[in-house]
C-alpha cells in the first residue's frame, strides 16, 4: 500500500470564510442584540452560520424597522408585509436575515 501525501501549500479559504462568518454573527449577537435588548435577550442556540435567540417583552420587528439599513437584509419580505419592514440590503455581505419571515 502506498502512502498518500497531501500538500497544504495553498491557503484554506473555506476555513477562513467560516471563521469570518462566525465572528460576524458573534459581533451581531453580543454588540447589537445584547446591547439593544439587554436582559430581555437570550441566546438559545448558535453555530458557525446562524444564531437562534429569544427576545422577551419587546417586538423584535420594531427594532428591525429602525435598524434595517445598518444590520439586516430584508429583501425576502414581501413589499406589503404586516410589519411594515422595507426591502433593503439585498445580498449584502455581513447583513443578518430573518429566516422566519413567511
């Protein structure tokens, strides 16, 4: 049986991209969500590419309306949605998306 050799002489971009994504989510979670909602915010689950949070006693959609241009990609919302959230930041890197907007 021959030995297999693997040459790691090129940067591993996938690992770097995932680390950057995890850092972006961490920054959003602790600098935006915790700062905006304080004690009313709890992290339920997190992974390298998403975070699930619980926000109590406040409407998170009101915060999204106020901060959508800076933090959120709301382009998947219908134009006439019940929350009044505008469609902004389509496919902008580093913006957070609401995956439950159906």
